């Protein structure tokens, strides 16, 4: 990824985070925008997010974000000048769940270790 796309993705991430924070949809839980990957032609962008809560909260948040995507796109258009406004697709960030699973396994490993005396 070139430097220009890195900058565009960073600006989009910050702007999307502001727009999502201001949404009033009760389905949307506590969301953190963790990253954005815009296509080189800027027609589409994948927005990675994490949400605090259980699977029900995550499912409702996904529905709320999908419903709010056009509104978020409009908000971006008002704040950022781009040749094309990317169509947003919200996706749960898999690295968060992966990291939590690693932490869980490490904690289990510590619990299973025999205690050795010196």
C-alpha cells in the first residue's frame, strides 16, 4: 500500500469514527473503528470495527451500522474531499477476536502449569 492510500485510509478512519460516535441509533453499541481499507479507485471501502458486548450486542450493532452506512457516507462527503465517495461496508475486526482467543489460551496455559518449587 502506498503512502497516499495510507493517508486516505487514516483520514477516512478518523472521520468515520466521528460520524459513528454521533449516530443516535439505539442498536449501535460501544463501537471502535479499528481500520479502513479503501480500494485504490476509492469506489469501495471496508471499515473494520470492534464492539464491546456479547454476540447479541454485536449482531444489533452490525444491523445498525449497515443501516447507517449511507448517512455516514454523507457525513464523510461533507468533511473530506475525494474524487469518489467510497461505498462503506462495515466488518467486525477479526484481529480483536483472535487476540482475545490468544489471551484465553495463554491464561488457560498458566492455570494448567504445574507449580515447581526451588
